[in-house]
């Protein structure tokens, strides 16, 4: 290691703040006056952060307000799903996450040897409090105590029924064929597929430098799929005038959410019949009336002024109108036709070999308009611009960090102290974003060094840690590979492929010197989730196996669950904390100070159209109603539309 690498390591270890300073801070807390070492540790108000935005946005977007409205419509529109019943919001409707509890179990599909059998309950199981945590110990404070039960299932979100895409019919609807998925049926009646990782919140996700638990949604958007510069074949179509059209590669920075957004619409787990392409999705949606099937509130902060006379849907005739109002014409105005059948096929879980085998599109031979061929660009950027408005910066903690000492209770202030010091939480959940995986933190520090349990240094991707929630072999996380065979872990690219390959993918040279063969850690590492609004987003962790914040704190207090098995990759901060019951309560009270009440009550900017959401299927885990076509009958949950002043708060998971 070079001297500069060593000093970087030193500054990492100095993150530990003397308790006395934290106490000083709490007594004299006032914005801008605190002592230097503390100010760098105590997370700032989120209002101090600029919302990340692509530097070259104006090359693509001509009217940002229009694009935000388009993004909000697309995010909430059930027509985006092949079945006209699955929106992005179907899994991201409760504080940006999912509080459903029936048919939310996925078996251990991401294990090194996949496990296709459920352990907690069968398909269509109604989760109960007693099912949690998935790793039950006889003594919650001792990870070596007798294991009462251990389940490798994941509590996540139901997506779509297993189906293959065959094309569009005369009414602009998808022709689909039933597919069989051995993991998702009850006696050959298909049930909805369930995702293999728990659903994180979209609120404040704009601050994440990369998205998904394993960081596979890259910070640069290539206009086509989640993989940014990793996919050198990704191309869009541009025109100067008339029918002229040519292929171009684009690189849009600060756009991880756009990269992310183009994954689910084609995913045969999340939203689509398998084998669809983005131009096909474009053809269907560009001819559809936005939100045609859903009520929109007259007071909606973004869409209220655009409602159709009937109250259902928007007053734009089609999505094509909204695209024309939002994007530069060089991306859609060509009168020429394009032969593009490959653009943007489902790669969302290809990295994990989960893409079900699909038949190719059969009856779709025609070429595409430029607008259809570039639909992934419009979808990605519009959804990102909408999600960039979902910033919750008015929690009691923000007010406290801005100098209003009374915004936190005495108990919450004690909890903050533990967060900063004895609990070591801030070492990973640092900064105003409450995660080190932020744009702010990683701009200068994408790669970091840590001293592992065996006193050897290793390079890792800042903001991604193995904390021993599950054995590393259950889900390798950022230790996995992209569809092109490249490590998802940037540190591994630097150490195994060299710094010029690293630069091709990351856009810059490594911020710390990495030699060929240097030790890296990544296996079983997951992106640190934000803790903002965490009160509302149970169940927790990438496997959704923990139900309450108190159980999360118990987990950290005993030094994690699989620290011994995962020791080669485990973060050295994961060791027993020795917290008393009272300290645990204080810490939980502090975490609740991160709730922005506008999120709880679905007030602007968190207001939204109506959505009818699948919520398990008729029947139980053994016997299930069949709709006559080989699939189960949905139970439905209605989320009424809210306007800028919000509505009632919905119960959190299993409350
Ligand atoms: C079937 C449920 C489902 C649907 C539908 C769905 N998502 Fe997700 N979303 C998930 C799950 C599960 C993950 C985590 C996957 C992973 O990390 O491997 C996720 C991750 C995300 C993230 C990353 C957040 C983070 O902190 O890493 C964002 C942003 C997001 N989804 C937005 C969207 C958008 C936009 C759409 C529609 C285009 C969408 N989701 C559709 C379940 C869903
Ligand atoms: C070594 C880094 C690290 C430390 C220290 C740490 N965390 Fe975490 N935290 C993470 C990572 C990584 C995850 C996601 C892990 C996973 O799901 O496998 C996480 C997840 C969580 C979650 C679940 C959030 C969700 O949406 O699922 C909560 C709550 C949480 N941490 C609170 C805390 C508290 C409180 C402390 C201090 C006692 C703490 N963390 C210390 C890295 C850390």
C-alpha cells in the first residue's frame, strides 16, 4: 500500500468519535457552531444537499416540468405492466417501499446452489409476526446461542404471473402465453412471481450513487439498460431532420435512477411477460392514454392540473404527446423507420441466472418509429426526474441538524449519541443521506480501504458492506457479475482487470492506488440503505427477514448473525456492542426521528394517483382458485389517490 493509501485508512479509523464530543454537541447543538471533528460526523440536514442531476440533461430534456409529470404518470401507471395491473408503484407504494404481507415470500433463488423450496410458509402464505425474524436465537444478545430456526427465504414483493410475450393485438394489448415456473405455482395453478430481494424505498434514492442492493444500476445511464458504460453495444437513435436517423452511444452522468428504471419494465419477475423489448413496450404505451385506468386527485401536486374531464387518467391523448412536450425533437421527430429488435431485452436478473427461458417475439416483424426505438431513454430519464422530487428533508432530525434543539426528545438525543459513537452506525450510515453509498460521499471516495478482522487491509466499494445478515453463499451481492462477465464490484475491477478497464467502466481512474492482485472485499456485500423513514419500511435487510427496528438493533448488538461464516468478507465494525435495554430503546427512538410526516400522510411531493394492487391470491397455500387460464385469482387492495394535503396513514408491515 502507498503512503497515501495508509493515511486514507487512518482517516477511516478516526471516524470513531469520542463520546465527550458527541455530548458537547448535544448540549450546544447549533448549526454551524459545533467543533470541526464532530461536524464532519454528525449527519447534516438533507436540505444541505443538492439533488443530483445529469450535467448534460438539456441535450435530452427540453422541458423539465413536463418530464416530471411524464415520470410521475409512468411510475404510477398500471398499464406499464403486461397485465395492465402492475405499476412501479405496485411494489413502491408505502413510504416508497412495500407493506404487503400475503404471498410475499421468495425461496432462496440467489443461493450458490439455488433453493426453490419455501421454508417460512408456502406460496400465497400470509406472513405473521411469529414468522420473524428468519434467524431465531434462544438469546437475542448472543449470536452463538442455540439457533431455534433459520430460514433462507426472502420477504419481498409479488410481481407478475409467469408468462411469455408474443406481440401486440389490434387493440394495442399484449398477447401473452402462460409459462410454467416450478417455483411459482400451487398444483400447476400459476401464482405471481416474488422478487428474490426485499424492496427498498424509492424516496431519497436519487442520492444513491448506484442503485439496487448490489449496485448493478450504474451511475451513468446508457439510455438503454441498467449497465451504463459496462455495455458498449447500447445505442440510441438520433435525427437531424426528415427521415434521416443515425445510431449514437450516450453517457448520462448522475443517472443511476434512470439506469435502474429501465430494468423492471421488461423483467419477467417484476412487470412483464418474458421476452418483450423496450421498442415493443414503447409501441404499446405511446399509443395509450396516460393513467387511463386510474383516478387522479384534483389536488395532485403535479398531475392535478392535467386530469381528463372524466377524472380518470390525464388530459393528454397519449404518452406520445407527453414525450413530445418533454424531450428534444432530435430524439423522436424522424419520419424514418428503424429495425431494432434487440434494444433493451430483460437483463434485470440475468446476472443471477434467473431470467426464465423465453420464446422470442413471434408476430412482431415490423420496424419501429424513432420514438419507439428510443423509448427506454424517455422512460428512464422521466422516471428519474420524478423520483428526484421524492426528497424527505423535513424530519425532526433535519430540524435538529438545522439548529432547532427541541426538535428531538431527550431520548432521541441519547439515541443519536449511540448512533454516532457506541453503536458505530454512522460509520456506514453516514452523511445527510444516512448511507455512505451516496453521490456526495462517493464522488471523491468510490473505493476505500478497511482493515479486516485478520488485520490485513482490503479495498472495497465505498457504501457496500457484508454485515452478516445471511451466509455469503445465500446471496453474493456486489460480489456478483454483470451480464458481460465483469465484476459488479469496482474494487475488484481495479485489482483484477487494471485501472484502464476500471476507467472505462467507472469513468475516472481509481481514487486510491490499487495494484494488480490487491485484496478486495465484496462477496455478500450490500449497499447501505438510507435510514430515513425507516420506521415505515419494514421488513428490513436485503432478505426482509427482520420485522422491527428493535430486532435490527438486537442484530447489531450481538455482532450480526453470520459473522463467523462470513469472516473473510465481514466489516470489522460488526462486533458485539454491549448495549443495555435502555440504550437499545434510545437508538430506536432516534431512528424514528428520521420520519418525515409528509411521507407518512402521503402529502406533496409524496401524493399520488389511485392504484389497485395485487395482494396475494384467493385461497391459501394448499388450495387456490384458478381463473380458467391456469393462473390464480388476485386479491386486490385499493390505494386511493391523494392530493397535496395527503390522506390517512396506512398501517406499517404487520401492524
Ligand atoms: C414486483 C415488485 C417491483 C416492481 C413492480 C418494481 N420494483 Fe423497484 N424494486 C423492487 C425490488 C425487489 C428491488 C430490489 C432489487 C435488487 O436490489 O436486486 C427494487 C429496487 C428499486 C430501486 C432501487 C432502490 C435502491 O435503494 O437501490 C428503485 C429506485 C426502484 N426499484 C424503482 C422502481 C421503478 C422505477 C419501477 C418501475 C419501472 C420499479 N421499481 C418496479 C421491486 C419492484
Ligand atoms: C459496517 C457498516 C454498517 C454499520 C456499522 C451499521 N450498518 Fe446498518 N446496514 C448496513 C448494511 C450494508 C445494511 C444492509 C445489509 C443487508 O441487508 O444485508 C444495513 C441495514 C440497516 C437497516 C435496515 C434498513 C432497511 O431498509 O432494510 C437498519 C435499520 C440499520 N442498518 C440500522 C443500523 C444501526 C441502528 C446501526 C448501528 C447500531 C447500523 N445500522 C450499523 C451497514 C451498516
